[in-house]
C-alpha cells in the first residue's frame, strides 16, 4: 500500500538501531535548548530583558548543524489609540442582561470600532445584511453565543467598517482589529 519493500528481521533491527539513538539525541538537544530559553523567560519576570537575549534555534543532528538567531519583534499596527499585534485581544466584560446591541455600543465606545460583522468561530453572530438582523440586536449575548459549562469567555471576531476606523499599518498587512474576548459574567 505505501510502497515499502519487505525486509528481513535483521535489516529492520539495523534501521531501528540507527533511529532510536537519533531520537534520544534530538530530544535531549531540543529539551536542553528549551530549558535555556525558559530560564531566560523566568529571569525576565524579575528583570526586564531585551529581545536580543532570546534565541531561535535551527537544528539538524544528521549534519551536525545548529544555528541560533535573534527573534524578530512582533509587527504592530495602530488601531485608534491602541498598539496591537498578533498576541493582542480586546476585552468586554458582559453581564447576564447584555444584548447584542449593548455589546456593539460597548465596542464602539471602548475601542472606536463600528462592527459590520461579528462571528464566533465559524458561526456568524451578526451582520447588518443578515435576515432578521434588527431582531438579533435585542437578543441577549448569552443566547447568541455558544456558552458551555465552565467556560467564562468567548473570543469573537469583529470586522470593522473600514471607513469609520483609524488604522495605521506598515502597508504590507491587512488591517484587522484583534479578537474581542467577551466575558459572560463579570
């Protein structure tokens, strides 16, 4: 099925005899490099360390080949008065009575974003062109979102009306705000 040639027992033992030590060597090397970077991360909690202290590693044990490089700073964009990157998220503290309309008002007030589409995962929660969009505005957020037991928040993707937002990028990336983490009950 996979095109593997049948081999005798001793040939398989010979091949496995080379693979097992390579797995152990690679695992030990990667674990050691991770621990070094983890110690730096722990030290950064005590003393602020610059980005050039950290390293990315590229490794190929078969050659032997190990290259360390400095990580690049995370690209940021300015959305209104906020500097955001791929790790950023906005937050809205909800309450049991918050409606979709109240959520949109809160997003507009707090982050100066006028949503034209709100989605949770692959599910569209709101879009003005959806049938019954105006009736959706009166529904409670707890009813609209997939609220599971012991889950305190939901990450929502909010696409803004580009004409109403002050977004500054480097020109090479699409300007989108970070996800909005909606907390069900604060």
